[in-house]
């Protein structure tokens, strides 16, 4: 079971990074970005294609894919900031559902519906504890998720750029009236989260189910993790991602429960939503 | 310092015009009271000047630059500030963080806090925890910190006790003395006219009086008829 839990840490780190991205998007640009992992998936697929068909070295192709994922995300952010600047969060989020479906369809058309032959960027184990092997991918994703959360927190609380982002997220019109440029800042957030998502998917994709749908739907466990922090707290988003990944890994080790791992993110989402609404339910009952 | 000019501006909301062909200018160092009954179009006019909503026709000029098609950010960079109706604080930010957004330098933050001792005591409190009067002080202090050339103030007294509002008005006067041109929209008409040099009365979207604030204050009949648009 311990081996399973540790094996699940790599996925947990991936969920944690995506959850941090989702939390940042929700807090700073008022979007629940359902296409968060789909843009990452698309960037990775292009990287694999460049590596196989153009002959680019794996690392160079990965860099191109990461830049493309960031650019795609920035483009979507620019579109939403331009035409849906005053729209509510529901409308803005609905647009990202359309992009999610578009990117999955496009990847089927361009790359087929089979998993891609990814070359691992970080092959092999990092170390072992009592016979339990911990891979390099696991170490890197877990460390990355913690560093990204700490870095984002420092950026938001210690820099004038972060202060402007927080102001913009609370009262966009007031912030603009003070001369804070809403659109460039919003596009920067989209680009940064797109880059981080593509980077972490590029690292983890070779070691897990990597068909277009599976990678795009990573947004579901990431949402479950972000929900633990109420789409506000970065620390809880990281904890949520890591715990969810470990729980899935542990459950997968038990034959009678292994199928539950696929439903675990949904169970977490439903449980957290019900828990968050408990006061309203009790108030109505009274 | 140059003036802000509003030339024949019409503003529409839905199918109808809420402001029709309004023209005036704001001069440096002077306060202009913009008064009128509820629904006269005062807030819409301010929003059209600062770019929150577009003007249907007419033009807005800051100095020699026409800004009618400029973004809110571009207008702010030309020295225009707009204090919106209600308490437009950033509730999750502390008093200091609110001020740092516009002050840019620590000496300026300290300078502004010296004007508002109440805020100085609570500089690290989130503004969500402040009283209504203190929140309005934060908004005013934040605008002062930016040193704008033109300041539009919309119903600063909304939801405040008159005693709190009278504490804030001298700050507006002080700011004008430093050279800013101020357009003051206020429900407490007499208090607003008392600190203003110029006055504009709008009723049903049209200007019904434009002239000296003191003359309007000394002539209740004029004020009454201007409000009613007679």
C-alpha cells in the first residue's frame, strides 16, 4: 500500500500543480479554466510530433511544446479579456469548456486517438526507501508543486505586480480607473499558468495514461484538489493534490477497490461541495 | 496645468439618453459641484468622462488630448482619477496595500497617512474590517496618493453620517488647493456648494444651471427651479 501511495505521488504532484494553476486563475482572472490541462496536453502532443517527425531532440521539442501551451493559454486569455471582460465567472468558464472540447477534437484530427510515444524527460528512480522505489518524476513534480505554490504566494504578497493582480481580482473596474492595465496582467496570468501546466504534463505524461482525453481530463482531479482550498488557498490546493494522488495510488493496490480510484476525484468533489453547503442546508432546515 | 473639457456629451443607457449634450470644463485648483435629483444622470456623466461607459456622442478632452475613445487606463495615466459611488476599497488588501497601489513611493504613503491619523493607526488592517467612514477615507487617501490632475468624486457621503462626511470635505478642499481640478457629485447639496467655486445642476439629463456655486447657494429659488428643470 505504501508503494502504491508513493507511486501515486507523481500524479499527486501533477494534480497539485494543476490545482495551483486553477486556483490562480479563479482568484486572479475570475475563470474556472476547464481547458487548463487540455492546453498542456496539446503542447505535449506537438512536442512529441516535432520529436518524431522533425527529429528535434526531446528537450528542444519539449521546450517548443511548453512555449506553445503557454501561447495557446495566453491567446485564450486575450480573447476572454477582450470580449468577455465584463462577463460573469460562469460565462467565462463556459468558454473554456468549449476550448477543452475543441482541443481534444483537434488532437484526434491531427494526431489520432491513440496514446503518443512520449520519451521520458526524467527516466529512472531517484532513490528507494525500505525497498520502495521513488522515481525522479515523483521527486520533481512534488518539489515543483511546493515551489510553485510558495513562489506564487511570494509574488502575490511581496511584489507590486502581485499587489496589482490582487487589486484587479477584487475590483477590476476600480483597478482600471487607477491605471492598472487589466488585459496585459490577465493575459500574463493565462500565459504563466499555461506554461506551468504544459511543463508538468510534459514531465509526467510518459509515465501515465497519455491519450488526449485522459490528459485533458486531469482537470477533474485538479479541480477536486483546488476545491479543498476553496479555489482561494494555494497551500490547501497543493495538499489536496498530493493527498488525492497518494490515495488513488494506495487504492489501486487493493484489488477489490482498485476501480474506485477512477471515481475518487468525483467523490472528493461531491463531498467537498456538500460540506461547503452544510450551513445553508441547516439554515433551510431550521 | 490644463483643463478637462466635456464637449456636448450624450450618454445612453438602454434605449434612452440619460445625459444630453452636456458641456463644461474643470479648471485646476477649482471644485465644481455637480448636483441634481436622483436619476438625473450625474453618475452616468462621471462614468462617461472616466471611460467606465462610452459616450454616445460628444467628446472628452484632457488638456490637448481627446480621450473619448481612450481606455480607462489611458485616461488614468493622463491624470484622471474617479472615486466611484459606494466604498470602492479593495477589501482583501490592507490600508497600506491600498495606498501603495497609487502612491508608488513610501514617502508618499507616509505623507498621505499623516493627513488621515485614523488610517495611520490601522495601516496593517484589511480594509474589509474598517468602518464605513474609514473605508471612505482609504478611498480618498488612495486618490490623493496618486496626485491626479483631475478628480471625479461620486457621492462620497453615501451611507455615511453627516459628521463623518464633514470630516472628509476639508480634505477635498486641501487637494484642490494643491492644484487639482475636482468634480464633486454630492447628495448633501448645501455642503457640496459650500466648498465649491463652480456649480452645475443637471435635471433629466440636461444642464439647468451652470455658474457660481455661491450664487446658487444664496438663491434657494434658483436652486429649486434648477432641480425641477423649470
